[in-house]
């Protein structure tokens, strides 16, 4: 195995694609020579710079560099897996030997094994994911200070911040298996954020965050805009109070609406389905939501935050509808979970890849106007979601709506219902899509939920 993979471990340089390709090829060939019927392996490396400031001074400067490798070998349908952070030839050989040893002593799993060879990705477009940001620590600090200053200078009631951060990461990852498939992807991810704290005349404080992320630095929102947005959000929460316990419409803004679709995607993922831990099992090709709801996967989107040409099994990814006008069209399956369910992989080993919720026509103000009386949720807390039966209960903060207008900020509320009823009860989707996410969604109005307050 080549020394060049490990040679860069002490620097901030990433190993080359050629070095990863050679190391993977060597490891897979060695696995076959040592008695494995099949094998798969992955190698990855990343480098990152993060600078945080607070009270108009640098708080932290961090360089990070990660290296990891994993290998799984199959003897019949018994398998063994091992991982390591030592990418030297000796380190990779040791991990392989460990995996082979484990495989000799594990029981056979009838569903284990590689995805079918004919499903391997062969060609995929250049997704333009690798866009390094030539950012020095000094430049990162200067930008972070400007972001925080935009928050602090926005209003005298912004007493302080919990900091502003500028971060940039580059990574390379490779996956290969004994079908002869080797896929390598390089990617960048850049982010800026700020958390502002507002204080009113009585000394009560509220905090809020704003952030932006993108594959290209040029696609990030302006730092001053992020700082100002954090301040605006924190100021908007001053004077927050409890709401009366009632049943009313609930509007989830985009940053919290993402969690609603995350629960849906979790419920149609293979692991939940074959464990009988999903309220959406056996619902394929049936109506699971209001006709306004459509979710589409776009794995080949240029610069996409979750774009990829192949999944964690090496299977080709594809654009497709997951929910179409309320009808569930597709589960999210890996090769293993598909076998457990007697189905075919959907190319979703490792997750889902860029999902868009089709927006509606109404703007945010129009959605609020149609609610009459209800709750706009801007923050969710707690983990009260049960995917087995769909029960949903989470702490919430946001705005109370009266007569179709925002009336006052809300805290310490709880919104509760059942996910099946919530999806069926979607009254409207907005046109206010937030694009700096792998899950792009507008605001969504649920026609009726239980709201617990005072």
C-alpha cells in the first residue's frame, strides 16, 4: 500500500485521489488473497479552519485534520468490520486483519453482502462540490468580528453575543468494493454564524442564532446580514410570554419545518421499516399527506450540500419523487435494508441526498393572515417524537397570531399532535424557501394542533 495516503497526515494537505484509489485497490485485493469472498472499504480525510470571536475579540482558533478508514469483509454471509485512523500501509493492513478475524467468528446474516454489481454507479456528473476558500486565520477573524459587530451595533438592546464563527472545511472521501467499483469525491463546506443576546429594560434576556452555509464561499450570505439577522431575531423575542392552552393552526417557519420532513424521511428509511418502528410501514403508493405536499430528491445538484453520485454501497443515486401530491412513492433503502424488506435498494445507503419540498404560492404574511388565530413556531425544543406511532410533542417558541397578524412573542409553549394527522392536515405551504440547506422547504401551516401554554 502506498505511503502517500499517510504522508499528509501531519500537514493540512489532503491525500490525492490517486493515493486513495491505490490504497483502496490494494486493501480490497489483499482481502481477496486472504480468504474474503467479498469486501468493501472506505477512506476519508478532511481539514478545517474555524475562528470564533466574542466581545469583539478572538475567542478560539482551531485547525482540525481527520483521517479515517473502515473495511468490511464477507466470508459467505458472515461479516467482520474494523476501522482505524492510521492510514499508513501498516495501519490499513492491521484493520483488514482485524476484520478478517471478526468474520471468522460471527454468525451468518442472510441479508448481509454487497449491493448487486449491476447497480454500481458508473458515470455521474461533476457536481462541483470542491471549492476551497483561501482563508487565513487573520481573514477569518476579521470576518467573524464584522459579523459580531453587525449584531452588536444593530440595537442598544443587544447586550452581548455568544459569539460569531467563520469556518471552512475541505474533505475527500473514497469508497470501493470487490465488484471493482471505486468512487472518490472531494467537497468543501463553508459556514458563518452568530448568536445574539437581547436584553430589555427589566433585564430579561433572549437569545437567537443566524447562520449560513454553502459549498462555495461566494454563495454564503453576507456576514453583516447574518449578524443583523441574529440581532433582529433576538430582539423579536423580547417580551415573550405564555399562550393559552388551545387547539389552533400552527405555522412552522422553514428552519423548524425541516424537522417535520426529517421525521417523515426517518419513518420511511429502511432501518425503521424492517424493525417495525415506523408508522409509515406498508404505506407505499398510498396517500400519507395532503395533496399539497411533494418531496423530490436531487442528488446531482451542482454545489448541493448533500449531492453525490453514489451512495454508501456504491449504488448510483437518482433524482426521483419521494412523496408526490401526498402519495408516498418511495422508501429510502440501502442494499441491506432492502433485502430485509424483500425489496430493491433505492440508492440511499447513508441517507437522503438533497430534498426539495415543492413550495406553494403564498408569502409568509399571507400564510399568517389565513391562520386567523394560532401559533408561528420559530424554535423547537426537546425530542418528543415517536416514529413507531407518530406521536408528536415538542417545546416551542415563536409568535402568537391574532386576527391574522403577529400579536406577541411566545415562549414555553408545547405543540402536540400525531405526525400522520399533521401531514394529512397540511393547510398550506409558503413560497419562502430557505435555500442554504440540503433540505429546502418553505413555511408550512398545519390546520390544527394542540398548543399547551398557561
